[in-house]
C-alpha cells in the first residue's frame, strides 16, 4: 500500500499514513485519516507515493502512524466547521473558568477530533487539581472524552521513548507524531 506524509493535529504532528485505496493525493490535499487517537483531519505534505515495503525494510523508517482514509468532502468541511465552533466555545468557557479559579494556568489550545470522540486541552504551567473535575464536566458537555496534555512537561522532558528521550511513557516513535515539540527544548535525543 502507498504511504503519504501527513500533517495532522493542532500540534502539527507529522507522520506516514498508509493509503486505504489506490486514490491519488497531491501536496496540500485535505484528507481524513485515522491516527492512534482517532479520526483526524490532515494535510498531505508530499505528492510522491511512497512504497511501504521498501520503506519499512529501511531501519530508519518507523511503522505508519495509521490509515489515510480519503479526501475531505464538502459534508466533512461543514462538520469540521461545526467542530471548530465547539472548540471556540470550549476555549472561551475554559479561559473564563481559569481566570476565576486558576489564573496561573495558561490554556494554549483545545482540540476536538473529527469524530467528536476526544477533546484535548493543552496547557502551559502547573495544572490545578480542581481543573481535572472542571474539564471532565466541560468535555461531557461537548460529548468527548477528556484528555489533558501538559505542554510544559513535554518541553522539559521530551515526548518519550521512540524519539530518543528517556521518559517512561508516550513517545513520538509510538504514535505521538513527531519530535517537533520536544526538539524545541533540545529534549529529543537521537539514537
């Protein structure tokens, strides 16, 4: 099966995805893909079809991140716009709560997956203990499972095994999507 390099997530993860069909894709195409997190909108970063067999034989290439399902349709775009509105509402609600209850915590971004099954909150700084309960309530409101990502921890420690860091969990080599975050802090150690 052909492989394509795709950028996905608000964190701009980059990974190889296995095409589910022989449909062709070109640079800049918006696509629907299934990552380790669920259904996501991505953008094709290469217009050259890569051969999975040849690449996987090369020890420098990791396993594909997931499957490239298809191009985004006009209906998908409408759904994505609706999700983005929900994201904006979640950001506003969370920022309002943080201003009142935990002003030392900075919300960087909120991300909803395309299928609406997951919502990710990205923070910088310490996360107040009472924030977890609030986020659980907020995520239920938006019909998604709560996922909290502490951006500060990633900047300090890297993203985990697979990218050369010594952290015990996670890792861009195991589906985290790339070393762009941990390399900012020079935490990514090559092996």
